[in-house]
């Protein structure tokens, strides 16, 4: 991930500082979102008219189930996603009633690309 050093001391409050010769994020998506976030947002806001069930998202994203489920929980709790239980499955969908729905759809299209398989992934 480039040359990073820890400023100050080691531990939970230490911060990473780029050193000379390190590489900055190559695109906006990398600067704004982690790889898992890019894929989750890309699928859900790249196809906002459809819902995805949990295991489908995990399979398509290709990340660990814990990481995907944490993102889904965070996005649902913030109101960016809706979740509906159908049988024993949870279906997630971009929330069109979110005050930033249109902007986030546009941002995802411009940075992540369709279905979360954007330029950097």
C-alpha cells in the first residue's frame, strides 16, 4: 500500500503518514471508500431499483461476510438502505427516500462504476 510510517507512537491512536515516494489513492473512489464499501455501494446504488439478499451481496462482492454485513448494518442504520425480510432472507435496497439518494447514485456512478466493479477494482 505504499510507504507509510506511524507518527508518534504505536497503538490505536497512532496515525499513518505518507512518506516521500508513497503513492496517493489513484482515483476518487479509493480516496472516499474502502474496497468493500465501493462494492456494496456500487451494487446497491448502481442498481437502485432492485433489492439484493444478503448472501447474494456477499457472493457478488467477494469480501468476507462479516465485512459485508457490517457495511449493510451501517448503511441501513444511517437510512441509506432499506431492509425487508422475505421468508428467511433479508433483502437490501437503496433507499429512495434518503435525502442524499440522488447524489449518492450519481457519486457511485462517477466514482465506483456500475455494480461496484469500478475502475479500481
